[in-house]
């Protein structure tokens, strides 16, 4: 049986050449960091949401106070209407 012997030293030398880093490659600048820019429209939308959140929080606090004091009453007709709209008026 005859086995073909290849010159393995040439493979090793080509691998070692790839591993050598030239000074030009070392001087290459690093990748820049990612940057995020938010448009003025997005900022305006965020501010509108913040204003709505403040009004919503005030309403929530009022409802919590009514529930805690026992003043809050559930309107059964309104609840039934909303359930009906949700399930049947899609």
C-alpha cells in the first residue's frame, strides 16, 4: 500500500503567515460604538404620552380613593354593554 505524503510543512507555514499581524493591521482604528438618535417627532410623541400618563395616574388615584372609601359604584349596564361590544361588535 502506497500513501501519498504531502508536504505538511508548507501547510503549517501558510497557517503561521496568516497568524502574523502586520503593523498596519494593528494601527487600524477600533469599531465605533453604536449611537442612537431620537427624532424630534419621537420626542414630541414621548412628551404627549408623559402628559397623558400624568392625567391617567390622577384618574387612577381618584378611583382608588373612591373604592377605598366605598363611594365607587359599578354601573352594571355599562359593564354589560362593554362586554357585548368586545365579544360581538368586532
